[in-house]
C-alpha cells in the first residue's frame, strides 16, 4: 500500500532500516529511545485520556483473566498456540490471555499516538519483534511443545 508520504518501495524502508541498524549497532542500541519512540511518548502525552482508558481496560481484562472469566482467545490461524494444552490448562490459558491482552493494548496505544507513517512503522516493527520474542510459546519452561 502506498501512502501520500511514500514513494514506490519506501513502505519497506523502515523495517529494512531497523534490520540494518540492528546488524551494525546491535539490538540494545536499536531498542534505545530514538526519534520514533520520542514521537510515541509525545503522542501519548497529548492524549492522556486514551492512555488512562487503555490502562483501565487492560486492568479490567487482567482481572477477568485472573478469575477465569475472560473470553480472549488466540486466532485460529495462530499456530503458536495450536496445542490443546494452551486451551485446556488453566494456567497456560491465562498466560496466553494476559499476553494477548498486553499485545492488543500496546498496539492500541501506538494507534492512539497518531504517529507519522515512518515513526508508526518503526515502533510497530520493534513492538512486534518484542512481543514475538516474549510470547509464552517461546518459553521452554511453560510451552507444551517444548
């Protein structure tokens, strides 16, 4: 998809920039605050009601998860949680639900910040990688596949 701010091929530039930066400077430097993260912070500071609303919604969801009343489920096409143990074991089910609630909240906060195209792509790219890395399915201590 081409937006008014981009030219042909530029839509892949932000993820490519991050990969090249990671290779040159290492992961720690890539996750350090830069202009995109500062833009995210500034965007959220301009919308304190949105941050409060998202925080309250996450707290409500985590409470429902804790007491076993949450309806949050992974998408059927999400193969990370295809094993039946993720649905049948109460501890694993709650772990996945909390993970999905946190991921959804983070994505919503980025959307609430109303970033420019490039900053949005950079922040989303890093968040996707962080959430993929900390997914419960990647933890050998709790993953039923491991």
